């Protein structure tokens, strides 16, 4: 006998619903869940095989404690006691906490509360810092709220879709499905990407721009729109401020079609066509992902996208919007829950004394003053050995592979007095820890996660956790109790945590597990128990103080590192449909691993000829920070002058190459563009 447990996919932030098939008390398969309005029963390969890693033999099943240099199994009592003793004697505010965008809202909420109260530390961040912090910061600056403005099903209504820096059909395949459906209904599709990705192959217009030239392209499009008088005057006058300064910037000659064509490496006529389609279609939805956000000008890129959409009146309307396609399943929720160094749950400012008082009253204890350090600042503080950070608590993240120029991270972590990691597998970071806790993962815990379209959805327990694994929140509560915070962390279950979340997070105030049990769940903001949720943001006013959207003049700046005689190629990177991020789950899924089990370097035939490289030759790619060796894949699907690697393979870690330059506003690194050279090293 078997039964189905409906839940939400653990991979990307599309948030597809699926059924876990449970046989003899264990998850045995995945099946479609046709009632989910997000994906209507359809799944991409990752979702279709989402069950395969759950009972993998590599799962952590007991706590591990380092003894004589080795991690060895320990009892919960010993491991919890050791961690509590270390934190009892640690100076307040010296622990850095990295939360997990793969964990539930309940786990993330408890972790930031734990950091700010039990550890008295403001230093809490999550992997959004490395993927979409520029979306959160940039859109909050412009609209007052840093989230996707429209919904996935709304994309289907659009008459023009402008995809920039998103390999949608591989990274968010069920969002890609909406794009294809819109096109079948007559929408025009523009894709700006240095590679002819699967979605670019479907495009009516592909702009294969050079990495890091997005602002030049967007400003040139806006200049053309203004020159032709295609801007939406009514929207600009009624709903925005700052238009004149933005116009002064984009009307400069450096953004003429011809000059932008030279900067971006795309034909001037194609930029003009893109401008015409965006401005003259009845609606245009702009979708972007990490091709826009992972730059030292990531916030500028995001604000430039917002400028274009406000200029053409495409915000707050069906079929329009500025839509960041967030990465991990719950990266939106980790941010909503306040796992950011400058905000509490609901983006309430840490620096505001009144807000801090509110949380002290709600939690019944003192709360650390902030803002704290970002993820990237934590690591650079450790590299510099400043002493500001003495210990680190990592929940389900892997900075050893995820950070730019990651060759230095293990050495930085060695400066810690104490490192605790909780995870489902022994990650590269967990292998360096003093204590490792085994965690109940997907299919083993109840809770909620929030997709990119702000939809707060249930995840459900289908089997008991493997071995002695426990939910993240439960481990944190056990430590808190040992440190005298039993009252503040005495939750009976995840439902009790969610009720507390709703009581302190205005956007979630009208939600509870009963309302979220429906397949369509609820999209925030949902302000009261009779509020129906919000599929489209900013319909009548923005969430800025005066309700107006803010145009910003954005000047084009090239990437922090550009090609030169020694490093003549631009390196960029991305994902494949078969794997997810660093692959801790998908590499343990036999069906996915069978499809793709190793990295490659994609290179244009012209560049391959210059380098004397042929298909399948082994090449060494080197930047100023490190080298990797891997087979070449010669392909005209990538533009000349640019080489590409997938990010999923630790043995060919892209971040040995990437640049550590940071965005000045949100501190996101410039993952997506750096200079490299290559040489053939074998066949
Ligand atoms: Fe899962 Fe994303 Fe694929 Fe949907 S599109 S099944 S959420 S990985």
C-alpha cells in the first residue's frame, strides 16, 4: 500500500506542488499534484526526481563532534552540551550566522531570533546575499518593496516578455512554460543573454550582449523610447518621481544606438526593435535572474530594469512588472523572515530603535543592536583576522563552494575558534566544523516556504527523519533551552512558530496553516484573516513613503575586471536543467546524475581556434584568483570572447575563478563576469 503527501518542490523558487509517494513509511517516489495552480501537475526533471536524495546513504544520521582532528559520531546530549558551553563563554555579538534558503520559514525565523537573542549577535545573513540581494535592495530603493511585483500565471497574459540575464527554461522551467504559453498566445519574446540558451532559442529577438553591459543596453533602449515619444506620460506624471534626472542620464550620446551597440556587442537595429516592442506592446513583463543581479553593479542593474518598466507604465498592471526569478526554493522566505543583517521579519529596520523595542516586547528578552555584517563581510573579516567574528553557526549553507574566489574560504574559516554546521549531508563546509548536527530535510518536516511570487506554501512531512536527524528549529530550541532561553523557544511544533511569525510580520499577518492548506495558498502581503493576498504589487501606489516609484539616473560602468592581453576572455557561469546549485541534493539523485555528471567549458569556435582547442580537449582556465581544468565544448551557442561553465561541480569549482569585487549597496559579489585565459592541457 502507498499514499500521497502533497508538498512543495525543494529546488527552485518557482514553488511547484508535487506529491510524495509514501510506501511502508518511506518516501519512494514523486507523483504530479494536479491541484497546484503554480505548475498544474507538470514538473521539470529536478522536481520529478525530488524524492531520490531523501534516503541516500550519505545522509547525516547522528551528531558529529571533532576529536583529535576527526569528526566522530556523538550523542545529541554531548553535541548540544558542547555547543551550549562554547556559546556560553563566547563574547556576545561575535558569532556569525548563515541561515538557509533551503530551510523552511519556521527554521529561518527561529534562527534569526536565536542569533539576535541567545547569541546577542546582529550578524545574520542568508544566501540571498550571493544571488538576489541586489533585487531586494534595488527594488526596495525604487518601489519600497524588494520582491517580484507580479505572479507567474500573470506572465501568460503579457503581450511582450523581456527576459534579461535569465536562462528561464533551465533554471525555472515551469516559469519558462508560462513564457512559452504567452508566446503561443501572440506575445513577443526578447531575450538578452550572451548564450543562445533554450529560452533564447525560442525568442523572436535574441540580444547576445557582452556580460556586464546590461545598463548600457537598458539606457539605450530608454533613450530610444524617449526619442520616439513612446514613454507612458500619464504613468510617469501620476506615479513616479525623479524622471528628469533619469532622462538627463539616458539621453547622453554615449547611449545612442550606435554607441550602445559597440559597448554591448549587439546590432543597433536590434536594440531599437527591443525598445519598440517593450514600449509599444499593451503590456510587457520583465523577467531577470542572476545574469542581472550577480554583478558589482547589481543594484544599478536592478534599478535600471525598474526605470525601463516605469518609463513604459509596466508596473502594477496585469502582464507587466519587474520580476526577479529568485533562486533557491525559500530564498524569498529567508529574507522575509529577517535572515538579513539589517532587517527583522517583514523587512522592519533593525536600526530603528522603536522596531527593536517591538521585537524585545514580542520575544520577551533583549535583542542585539544592529545592523550586523553581511555574508561577504563575515568572510572578509575572517580573512583579515580582525577578531570581530570568533565563531560561526552555519545552517544548510556551503561557503566553501559558494563564495567568490572560494580558494581562500577554508583558510578564513580556520581563524574561527568554533564552527557549528547543521545540514543533511556532510558539505565541504561541514567537513571543517567542530560540531555537525544532522537535520531533517525535505519530506521529513512540516512547515512553509515562500516562492519568488511571494506565495507562502506548505511543505509536509511524509516520513520520519533518517537516523537521529531533527528539524533545524528543534536543534536551535534545544541549544536555546540550555542557555536559559527555554521560555522564548518553547514551540510545540512548526504551526506554533508560524503563529508567532504572523504576529510580528505584517505581510504574513492574515495567514495561518488552515488558510495555507489550500493548493493556491496565499501571496503576501496578506494583512488580515479576511484578506485574499496580493497577486500584483503596486497597483495604485508604491510602498515608498509618498507612494511614488523613484526613477534613478544610472550610469553605465564596465565590470570590475575586463579582458586584457594576459586574460583575454570574459568568464561567465550558470546552471543546467539537471542540477541545482552546488549539487548536494541533485548529485545524489541517480536519475539526474545519469543525465549530467561533470562540468565543461563552453567556448565559441573562433576562440577555440585561436587557443588551438578542439571539442573534448582538456583545458586549464585561469583567472587572477585560481585555475580549473575541464573538457572544452566548442559551440556557436555562446558569443565570441565569452566562455561559460556550469556552477554545479565541486571538482571544477567556478568560484576558484570568480571575482571578489562587491556591489557598494548590497555587497553581492561579481560572480558573472571576470577575465580569464585558457590553455590546452590534454585530450
Ligand atoms: Fe521544482 Fe523549480 Fe522544477 Fe518546479 S521548476 S519542479 S519548483 S525545480
